[in-house]
């Protein structure tokens, strides 16, 4: 049978935050374990129900998204957007003048 080592003063740890209790004020939890007084108070406060109303959960309006999708699809199909434009004749490594996109007038 192994014996537990005796806990020396100042080496005990808080049962909640696991930090050394040191010279700080301690309290006994309902389980009988020693913990910091402020840790025990925070745990008690977290367990109590708040009187503040619950936050309102925002829902996504799918109708607006569907309208936007239909509008964007219509623009692409009709050629109003960049994707609907004709392909450029510009070649990689070429100059604008060699692509015929810029004409100089003399």
C-alpha cells in the first residue's frame, strides 16, 4: 500500500483552476476540495441563470439570396458582365500594340 505524500502549506492547488493556492484566500467547495475563493464564486455565478433575455438568433433570408442569384445569372447570360464579354486577343508576353487593341493614329 502506497501512502500519499502530505500536502505542505503553500503547495496545494485549486480544484477549479489547478493553480497553486499560495497565500491567497481559499474556500471549500461542496465536494470538500480546496479552491480559490474567487474561482468558487465564478463557478457559482456561472451556474446561476442570468436574468438577461436570450440573444435573438438571426436567420438567413433565402428569398433575398435567390433574387440576387437570379439577377446575377441574368446579367452573365445576357453578356452584361465581364464573364459574358468576348475573349481578349492579348497573348502572354505580347505588347498591347501587337494584340491590335491599341491603334495609334498619326
